[in-house]
C-alpha cells in the first residue's frame, strides 16, 4: 500500500495549479500500464524528477527514481524519498543500487534514471552513463527515453531558484521504447538512447512557446539556439561510463 507517494503527487499538482504551469505531456502511451520499464530522462533542473513522475501519471504508474544517497539522509527529503521507495545510489558502491533497481524492475516497477548523472548546464544532452541500458537488459524490460524542458527556469544549477514564477511552460516528451535485445551491447544501446533523448529535447526546444523576454533571460536557452548557456565543449563534456 502506498502511503507517502499519493499525497506527494497531490501536493505537486496543487503547486502546479497555483503557479499555473502550462504542462504539456506527449507520448504517455509509450509507458506500459503494467510491468517493468526503465524511464531514462535528460537532466536540466533540480525539479526534473517531479515532472518525469508526472509524465507517468496518464499510465497510472509510480516511478521509483534512483538518486544520490545524500538525498536519503537529509532530514527533510530523506523520509519522503524512503517513503516513496526511491532507490539510493552510493557512487562508491553502485552495485547495491543496481541490484535493488533490477529487483524492482523484475517485480514490475518503473524505475527512473538520469543517465547524464548530473544537470546539463549546456541544456543539451551530455554523454551518458551506461547504467540505464544495463539495467533494462539485465531485467529484460524496455528502455523508455523522456525529455523534459522548462523546469530549469524555476530551479537549476548555477542560477537562483524562483519557485514562485508563474505561467512557465513545461514540455514533457516520451519516446518510443527501446526494446530489450540480448544481442545489443549496453554501449550500443546507450548511443541509441542519447540519440533518442537528443531528438526529443530538440523537438521540445523547437516547440517551446516562449522566448527570453530580454538579454538577461537568454541564460535558459542553449548556445545553439542563441542563448548564453555554455557550450558542451566549454564545460568538459567528456564520455562517461559506469552507473
């Protein structure tokens, strides 16, 4: 029985209504109504997990997110994270988290992963860690790409948070599942996942209904769209491996 997760979802939806966020979800039909799946999203803000979870709501699925261990030991977030049965990741001992996530998938859960591992300050898709692909293959479940665009305007790395900002559009795009394939390597699947995530994010950015109102707001656009966010090569976006 879920005691903590439903009230948290209710509180989040109330916040969305108060702020009158203009949320658009596309591709929710790609999330299975039952059975395990890995939901892999890009990462542009500290709020991404909320919106990724919202993207699974049309399918009436609760997403168990993998998150760094320190979030679980925090006096405020810790009880909530544990109550919602999210999965702590100790980056010095990632095997335990991988095994817990694999068990959850085999039990029919949806597990959420941010394969970039950290927020992308360039607002493009960074090189990915292979953990999402390895999880999907180990559990024999589909890997579902998801792109989120908009929450970074409320709270992201290197910029002052503004959780009172109203009317911000948020686009959530969910792509076609990448089926588990025994003959595909995790590395090849990760390359495909990055391509899918980049395409979804590019589409969300093209369709986004607002532009910066002045030069001081150009920070929330990637450089290739005329924004002042750093280019990927300026922040050492090197290839990544591991969980």
